[in-house]
C-alpha cells in the first residue's frame, strides 16, 4: 500500500458540497494500488458511538494516480469521516494522521477529516445554461464585413490576404449580425467576442475607452442590436474583459503622463518613480508592451471603475458573460469583488478566466465559474499533433485534468483546440483531416463546454499570431467548399444540443492503442474510440481502423 501517494484535502476538489445536504468526497491513491475504498462517516458529534459506511467508485484513473469518489446525502451536514481502504492484502484507515491499522472513533475529534457545516453560500452554483453550451469564438476584425457604408479608410489589406500585426481587414459587428443564421446553423448557441472597445489596434486588447465600442467595429447601438438579435435566435453573447491593463492612450494614463505623481490617477498604475517613462519602462505593463500599462487592481478606485464597467454591459446591454483576459495576473481580491457585483446583476452571467495553467484556487465559487481549458488544448496537441503520447498516456492525462477541479467546475470548463493566441489546430496536425475530426469529436465528448474558434469549422490553417487570425472565407462557404467539415461540426453540436451530456458520467480509458471516452445519460451511452496507430483494432466489438475514430450511440 503506497501511503505516499494518498491524498485528501478538505474544502477543495477532494471535498466539496453540491447541495444543501450533499457533499462529494474524493481520495487519491497510487495507480492500481487499491481494490476497495470506503468512507466511514457520521455527524461529528455522534461518530464516536455510531458510524455509516459508503463505497467509493474509481472515477478517474490518471497517469500516476487513481481518484475515488462518492457523493453523500446527509441529514446532518456537520460530518466527520475517515477512509477505509483495502489493497488486496491489508485493510487500513486513512485519517489526518495518515494510514493506521486501527482507528479509535471515540477520539476521532482529534484526527478525523471534517466538513464542519454546509453553508449555502459555500455551494458553488452552476450557470444553468452552460450545460448545453456550444461556444464560437470570433476575432471581430477578421470575421465578416457588414456595414460597407461605414468609414473603411483604415483598411490596409485585401480580405483573405495573409495578415500582419498591423493589418486591418474591416470586420465589424454588423458582419456578425448578418451571419447569425450561419452561426446558429452550426449548432452554436454562445458567441465569445474578442474585445470590441475603443482601441488603436486590430485586436483591441489595448483599450482606450471601455464605454465606447470602437468605431472600426461600429457603434454602441450596433452592439446592443447584436445582443438583441442573437438572443432572439437563442444565442448568448460573452464579451472580453481586459482588466489587467489598458492602452497607453487611455485618459487616466495620459493624465499621469502629464502630471506625474500629482495626478489623481497615479496610483491607478504601478509606477517606479515620479512619472512614467515608456523609454525607461519604469512601470508595470502587459508582457513587455510599454503601450499597455498594467492597472493597479489593488486600488479601490480601480476596482470600482472596472466593476462598474462589468455591470454596465450586463445591465444595459444584457450580455451573458465575461471572458477575463490575463486573469491570473489580477488579484484574487479583485475577482472576488467583481464576481459579487456581476452575480448581483445577473446570477446566470458566466465568468471565464484566461488561465493557461491549473487554476483550482480561482475556482472555489468566489471568483470564476471556469477557465479557458488550455490544459485540454495541450493534451490534444501532444496526442494528435506531436506524437508525444500514446492512448494510455492520453487517457491518464485527461483524467488528471478532470481531477483538478470539482464536478461543478468541470461541467463549465471552456474546452478548445485553438484560439486567437495559438497556431490553428489543423496546421498543427499537418492538415490531417482524420486527426482533425477525431480531435473535434474528443472536444465535444469531453466534460465541459466545447469552443470552436471561427474558421475551425472550415479546417482553416494558420501559424502563430497574427497568422491564426486570417479572414473568414465566405466565398468558399457559399461555394460549398467546406460542406463536409461544416456538416461534421453540426453532427457533433447536435449531440450536445439534444442530450444532457453535461450531466452525464464520463469514463475515459484506453486499451490496445485505442483511446476510449464514454458519456452515459439517462437514455443513451455515447462511446468515442480513437486509434492513431497504424494497426486496425477491435475494442468492445467495435472495429477501429488505424488512423481513424468511431463515435457510437447506444440506447439504454
């Protein structure tokens, strides 16, 4: 019995309430170490004299560890508990004292695990509409030109040319409005837009005025119309919140440039000296970009300013969520306040952080609802594109990713293959159509919300930024050049839209070089088999050719 691998942490992804009288417990053990795992529990006030016992199921099997799980329905939520484990040879107890052969429940108040009380405020709620959400990310400048009568004098590239960092193609909000039927036809029901506010760049991540839609994209009324028309078609809109930094040209920073330490906005930024000097770089900034000074979100005035912006678009524009740019460089305290303010405006407004790494400390119900799941992206790159993993390793890693967070969070994770910040996935797999389709099938079958980056449904190519931000090929779409790919996306989205996959158990494993993902609803089991090897395989009476995948639907 490997005691060094065993782990349980109270009030974490290993122990979390999911209802007023329900709590989920997890225990980590070494991979393939245990035969049986139970939890012995009761109200912490009576566990010394009476105990209940429940069996844990192996929910995830990662690369190094297994994760056992059980959900308990409680009459008294003030529980104490210990685990009871069997490895085929020995029965042992696992408590705060570690592994022991015996356990004295009469003295358990010293060393049992305990969840003192389920307070309703500590139960992380789900954003209900996310359970069947299919996202579509749009880089606004390159998606579609809608208002051809608008001033397009700034455009300096032909639509469809390979972009440079300074290219402007003329995409706008009306272009998105005009193509809402196309987007809905894909099976998409949520659009995530990169920033739309006043800025001098094509990407708009250097915002000058958060209250003004950039004139290149249209007007504030165009944004209102987009949200209204999208809602009429059953599509939600999520905007990009760039609150880590702003533009060098924003009013507040320009005031500091002029007045230095005498400016009322001096403490809105982090400046080393009496006055910011872009040449010296004596202030905090995004990356090494002196034109994007970092906002000091530890300043209460900045917190109020940014929270007001967040609430303004939820209340006055009826948007459905915020994606938080560079969110892991902003303080936890700020995001706690931001969440309170936004959820008071609309509890169903989703909050999604841009954290590329393990963000479990942001996902406890007090800050974000979820993150952009770049760990899933990396797994897909390693497995489908880089040949760094076999099926067993991929299955283990996918389970490890799920074990990071609570079940509630996993249902709301924004899973993606690519974005405006990465190479196009089709380019990464060297334009292998079968690998692309298999990766898309995994995207839609994995717990969470699938996100399609505009053009992915066309198997668009592209290298690193700005090449991943090419123009949408509308001529090709209307000539049915991409009909096979688009039909495949529609098929996958239809599964998400018609069945409650968000509430379905996920079982991920591998055998004979085949990655297997199963999702079971009340009425169906969906099974995905992916074989990236040269050999044909037969798994569970399913024939999976080499370099192919099979998605099977079975009625229960």
